[in-house]
C-alpha cells in the first residue's frame, strides 16, 4: 500500500467517529425469485472512503441505487446523512451525488453545456453556475476540451466530466459506481487522485469496485459482497490478516540443486514442476534474515528469492472460493 491512503486515514480518523454518513441494516432486494441483497449491513463514517467490493453481478449497483433513492429495498433500515430515504428522499438527494456505472454525460452537447445543464438542475443562479462550471472544468483538466462535444472525449475525460457534474451540487456524500472500470492505467490513477482530493475536502465516498487493488489504495474500510451478503469487512490490513499465505519462495534452475535444497529444508511446500520451494514467513526482516542464514548454513543457492505477502486478492479468493473457479497466480513482490 502506498503512503498516501495511510496519511489520509490518519487525517480522517479524527472525524471518522463523529458522524455516520451512511448506515444500512438488513438490506434486502430480490428480483422475482433472484435474491440480490440478502441482509446487508453497512456503516460509513463521515469523511471516509468506503469500498464495496465484489465481482460482476454481486449486487453493487443495486446497493448504490437503493442507498441513493433510485430504487427501493424490499426490507432494511437506511440512514443517509441522518435521513431515511423511504420517508425523506428529497433530503437524501440534497445531501448526495451519484456517478453511476453508466455515464450521465450527454454526448451530443459540449462538456461545458453538460455542466451548465447540471447547474440549472441544481437551480444555481446563472453567474454562480458559470463560476462553478469554470472552476470544476479547470479542476478536472477539461478547460481545453470544454467546448468540444462530449462524444469526442476519451473514456477518462468522460468519467472526469461525469464526476465534475456530480460535484456541481456540492454533495457531502458521493456514490461512485465502478468509476475506473474500463479506464487505462493513467486515467485510473487520475481518478484515484481525484477521489483522494474529495476526501481531503471532507467528502464521504462510497465506492464500488471489482478491483481489489483499488480498494486497497483508496478505502478506509472495505466490505466484500458475495452471494448477496457481506462476507468480510474491515481495513485492507485487517482483511489481509484473515488469510494465511505469507511465504518466501525459492526458485531453482538446476533440478539437482532443487532436490538437495528440498532435502535440507524442513517446513517447505514443494512444486516439483516449477522447481520452487515455499517457506512460510511473515516477510519481516527478522524472519528473512533467519531464512537467509539457514540457506547459507545448508549451502543452498537459489536462483531467485521472492517474498509473497498476502494481498487482497488472496483474501478475495479465499472468501469467494466456493463459487470462483480458477485463481490467478499470486502477485509476487521481489525484494
Ligand atoms: N432491474 C433488474 N431486474 C432483474 N434483475 C436485476 C435487475 N437489476 C439487477 N439485476 C440482477 O441483480 C444482480 C446484481 O446486479 P448488479 O447490482 O448490477 O451487480 P453489480 O453492480 O455488482 O455487477 C445481477 O444478477 C443482475 O442481473
Ligand atoms: Mg454494477
């Protein structure tokens, strides 16, 4: 994990306990006999980033639509900025902004016209609408493209315009439904930067994603949605502690050296095909030094040594193992 979210986390913890921005208990939603949400509880403190993580079809968009008053739940209690969407939908709508999975941008008009239209919808006075539009277009690096039809925008530009439009109403709570799906790596990083800036401004962000890495980068707290239920929740670090799997992996080019090492070293997991040995390890300096000393003492010379610490992929695949078929090979961090 990079330093930035940690810093943000430190900055936000002081306000985190103060007020609850989003709370839901026992959320249920079915379509016909298909149960999409089967008793979902969520709690998002003000000024934090919450990530609802799940694969395609998990029910992320359904949850966002319910919490943002677009559809109603079959059962469950909800409070958004203290308001109940069932009885006070307008109060909820006044507090939130939603950037849906599918763009709200009108491609036939320019980026600027899209923004001004938004300002009109929020009943901003003309001059104020103009000011907010110019400011947000500049903030999202869209000033040069402001007078081009949105149809000519790249995917990343359209997402930025979409978020800029959401911010016209100065919402304190923002729902971002898969804001980076389909974006190229550079645009994805720009989007992450935008999300971090929102949080620095004190906005609460409810982010859905299928990317574990994204939740790891951005979220103060993560809930994994699977089979209509939250199967795990916590910080990225807490979730990672749920799974074992930290190890040091030794790889050999020479089958003879591999066999000798496998004979010498206890507590290893062999992979005879790949000529690799895995030694359980938490990846700490102390354990690494012990392993290196041990290798020296046994006169074992591996061709590569890699440290694997459990990441959110491990957590996700462990939690969803019952229905997830193939597991991609684990990410290795070469130290
Ligand atoms: N209006 C609808 N009618 C019937 N089924 C729906 C409707 N909306 C969503 N679903 C189903 O609910 C499940 C969850 O969908 P969705 O919330 O869009 O998942 P996600 O956003 O996590 O990909 C899917 O199986 C989807 O087909
Ligand atoms: Mg969706």
